[in-house]
């Protein structure tokens, strides 16, 4: 009997590994479900009926398979934000860039290949504006048998910062695409783990609560999934220790608040070391110098110490910088430093053979709609995805003339300029890169159309943030101040209005990789472009072939 059981077990294990290629499988069913927030009920698109969507837990270096079933009524794609997907852009997800959409009723099997990422990343829809409700955390634990570069926390809690819109998301998207920003739209509330918190109407009972034991340490894995806003976040009476961002560790530093641009993740340690009580954690918006119409509300969750005591009648609110505090955000970003030790070496490209200066203009074409651009080109979505066109040598889908430098150089911070500077060219232009080329890219924020800050995100890569500052980038002076010793490794970086950020990376991941502003409004208006990194010579330097079930266009 025993022998039989173990044989059967052996067979089952074989069966499992053989048929599932040994990769853990997950099922994502995209469907509409009614949710009630702020006294109103509406249908929202979810994964598996959950909002925020399910968190996936992996170890560093794992590969997983996710079957995405589209049971909703809109085309959709799913992206694994910050996962490098080496040589395998086929599962990366951005619509029109690496795949055509999964149509209603269809299914797509995506393979997510983790390599060097460790910490917190996230997944989200990457077509139209559907990521508003279709997103969740990716938690990447250290490899089995290894541990964190800090004392192991007693518990880990994903904190998903989101937003809630009164309007139907697809209706909003269509207005934005058609009219630009003719009418200013703002979200109705910000959310912590799907809940606005008790400062908003009809929200008190469901407020997210985190019960803590005095003396223990909690790892908060914070994700900013918000469509068009960067946030300040803090916990009343507690300082947090920042230990990671974008799936990489950082030299720990303590702060009373953090700044988290749209698309980024920040990992912090929270020590429950205050007198037992109820404390708010809270987040509110940073809004480019506080101009324009923005959502100035505050989302809260409650930290509740366990034990026998009478809490104050209202939890204590934390200090948050003012909505226009640009310096607070910049100072936080400038504090990020890689560990740069034996186990976490830095490998900043020193010899740079490709330079770009990206002037990020925010432009209108005539009177009818708003456009945004990079190097004066407003990106136009192609009719079929660029990856397929590249791989199958289909002509006429994209051009390869994305300029390395702005077509004309001026004082990017100027308040006064001729109207026609605001009018970009429109096109589908990509930048070709040779395998292993070392790239330096300078993002220059401008003041056109009153300007804005921009969280820029690159797919398929992590990049070193080697420098940042306000004003016009000075190509002679600013590089002398670069941090080449322990720059942070990010996939998303905040570019201040009228400021600049310099990044470096080595083009060692062949494929088609999207780069865009993570304010979806700006992305819709064309603040994006694509890098095509060519294959290298050796077989390990070539893109892998596509899976059999790529969604048809
Ligand atoms: Cu978080 Cu292109 O995306
Ligand atoms: Cu932007």
C-alpha cells in the first residue's frame, strides 16, 4: 500500500511538472462586479471580483504563468510593472506596443519571468484607462534560504494607494481621448487598499484597519496605482524607515513622510513603538505647485494597537506636506541610494555611447484637443502592435526616426514663448538601440501649457538615477555632480516641472519596450515612445519566440 501510494504520488508530481512546466499557475478572470463607495454603487472591472485585485507572492527568480480570461465587455491587456521579462516582451502587456488586446470572451496565457527583482512591484491593466480598478501587488520575497538586507519584519502588509472616480472609467477615457482636457476631471477620492477612509462620506465602517502589536516591526509594501496623481503618505506619530523602491533595496533612511509618484512602489518598515492608541495613516496629493484643479482630499486608514486601553476619541492625523511642496518631493527622491554592497553591487554604465535629451512638452494641436509629447513628437498608437511588426518584419507600422535630441533648444523653464512651440508633430516613431549599448537619458521637464511633473516609466529595464535638479540641464556642469557610486535602481522616476533627471542603463534586454509618463492622461495624449533593442550575436542575446496564443489584432 505504502509503495503504491508513493508511486502514485510520484506519478502525480511528474504529471504536475510535465503539464505545468513546473511553473505555478494563476487564473485572472477579468469581469465586472458592482462596488459601493462614497454612497454610490457602480459596476467596475475587476480581476476575480476583487478590488484591489489579488496580490501575487513569488520568490526572487521564479517564473509564473497567469491565464487571463476576459469576461468583461472591453478589450484589455495586463502588464507586470517593473518585471524585466528578459528576452520575452511577448508577455509584457502594453496594448499596441507588445500585443493586441485580449478581446471579450478571449483568453491569453502570460509567462512572467522574475530575475533580479526583489521587493514590491505590481501588475495592472495596460489598455485605455482600465487600470483604474484592474491592478494588484506583486510581492517578491528573497530566494529560499536567503533573507532581507534588514531584520526580518514580523509581518508584511501591501498598501495599495488607489483612486475612485464617480464617472464610468471608459466614458471618461473616451472624453479625454476625444477632447483632451477641455473639462477638468478629477477623481472623487483616494483609497488605501480599496477604501477611502472615514474622512469621506459613507466610508467609516469599511476603513482599512491594521492591527499591530507594540514592539513589532511591520513592512508596508506601498504601491501608487493612481491614474494621474503623485502622493505624500505618512503615519501619525511614527517615523518610517525606507528600505526599498521599485523592486530594489535601498540604503535605509528614516522619514516622517514619503513621496510616492504614480507608478512607483516604496517599501518602509514601521515600528509599532508608540503608546497604544489609534493612529491614522494618510495620503494626499502632490499637485505640481498646486496649480489647476485637483483633488485635495485626504485618504486614511487606521493603525490600531492591540491591548486593553481606551483610544482617543479620534485617531491622530499625521503631518503631510502641502499640495504644492515641490521641494519635499524632490528632497525625498534625492535621498534614494542603492545598497551598493557585496550582495547588491551597482553596475552603472560609465562609458556612454548613446545620449538622449528628452524635452517633455505638453502641447495642444490647435484649438481642438490637448496633446503631450517627447522631443516634440506626440506618440500615435499604431494599428497593430509594434512587437509583432518588428518580429514579423511588417512594414509601415512604425518609423525609426525618434530624435535623440530636442529639435530645437530653448530655455525650457521660460514662462513666455510663442504659441507654436506648443504644437507637436504626431507620429509613431521608435528609437532603435544596439544590443549592449550603454544609454544615458536626460528628461527635461518644460513649462509649456503651464507644465506639469511627470513620473516616467520604462518597461523591460531598471535604470540608475544618476542625477536630478531644477532648471535647465547643463551638459557641462551637471554631469560632474552625478552619483555613480550608489544611485537608486528604479523603473519609474519623477521629473519635476522645469527640472531634469538623468538616468543610465545598459541595453542588454532585446525586445520592444515602452517608455511613457505614468499619468495615464499624459500617456493618452502621446507622452510616450518605444525602444527597440536589437538582438545580440550569441543565442542568449536574442529575443525568444512568441507563444502560440498571442491575441490576434
Ligand atoms: Cu505601470 Cu507601462 O506601466
Ligand atoms: Cu506626464
